[in-house]
């Protein structure tokens, strides 16, 4: 069968121990060294490279989406946003993993809270962290929050694509047992598993990236604040929920409510909130930033409210 609910001798949703027959054949996992470059005590791993490359490519693509015709970020805000996003990913991703996936362990070993080099990052936590970081950044630079998140939503699949490929290279977060011809025998295993990391890279990364680009450039979705953000949330949640049926649950959690995994439970409210944003999206007139001036906080007009666009600009006013 191409799909099985668990690996050999794993606790099933019904609470019983299931034994899955070993796959007769499968693709042997390629011998990929997780460390890309090692110079003395310094080692650059594929996983770290995926973060760095994803952020840099996303930043570059964000600049393309922030062209004068569709501008929502001032130059200073664009220069700053990469630091806000990195902070949101690292803090939110780590806290999300601790709270959602392994709280008991970190209560017992609190000194491991900051040991990110040992692994343990949550996408849903990282997403919440980035949303909070962007909210604070938009408040600081006095930008339209949902219009900014719409652009970031268009570039986010780049990081997902590279991150899931890195998961595959690290032979982690793999799928459930299968006898499908494309099943992969990961190191230390004697049976084939779904390469669910590649499923996620394709659907959450490549396909979602294409959909978001199509909506931005070929439709009027970019003119409705929150519509692209909602599409990303709904699209990711749908893909993640479905692929979780092929992904091995986290061993410390197993199956949870109604046989669902933690990834599925977290994706439900995410998808519903995305649908809400799509339905409640409101039109905005682009560009929101007509020209870049020095982003001097002291010179900003006091009557400019966060999240609202002024229709008229005075020549001596300083907007970013």
C-alpha cells in the first residue's frame, strides 16, 4: 500500500501497536554530508544555508514586489525588514517548538531553551513571530500592516522550499512507512518511508510560490489589503494538513485529538484565519509610498495613524 498510518511498532491513533511489514524495495537515501563546508571549528550546514539563502532570496524578491508601481515599503523600511524577519523567525520558531511540540522536555531541561543548533524550530511558531515582528516594524515606520504582510506572504514560500529540501538532506521529519516505488529508505531504517519533506517542498514551496506570484502579477489581489496574506495562510494550511497524512508524527507527541497530528491541529485555525482575511480584504490604492524621504521619526506628522493611508501629502511632510 502507498500509504500507511504508522511505522513499525508505533502507537496508532486507536491506541494500539501496529506492525507494518518491511518494504520489499525502496530508494536508498543518498549519502549526503549534512555539513557543507567545515573550516576548523566553523561548520556550515545545509540547514543553516537554507535559512540564509531563503532570507536573502526572499529579500531580493520582496524588492521586486516593492517596485514604484506597487510600493508599500519605504527604502529605509525595506533595508530594515530583513532584521525584523530574522528575529521573528528565530524567536517565534524556537518558542513555538518548545510550546507546541516539546514543552515537558524544556521544563525539565531549561538550559536547552537557546540550544537552537540542536534543532527544534516550528513553522507555525516562526509564522507568529514574523507576524508580530512585522506588526512592530510597521508601527515603527508607520506603514500599512496588511499591505506589507501581503508582500512578505508572496516571498515566504521560497524559505519553505529551501527549508524542506534541507530537512530531506538531514534525513529528518520524514514520512510514514510505504511500499510506494518512490519510498526512501532513510539512514538507520530497514523499510521505505514517504519522502514527505519533498512533498512539502513541492506543494508548500514551489506550487504556493507560483500561485502567489500569479495572483500578485496577474490579478487585482494586490489591490486588496490582506487578500494575499489570507491566500498564503489558507494555501499553506491546506497543503500541510493533507501532507501530514503522509508524515510521521513527532515521537514525543504521536497522534492527538481524533487521530490528528499537532501540525494538522495548528493548521486548522491558520486556514480559517486565512479565509477570514480573504473575505474581509479591503481595497487600497497603490502605491502607498509615493516617494522615499529620510525616515526621521521626529519629523513625522503626529496625526498619521498606524495602518491608514493618507490620500493627500504635503510637500514638507515626511512619510515612509
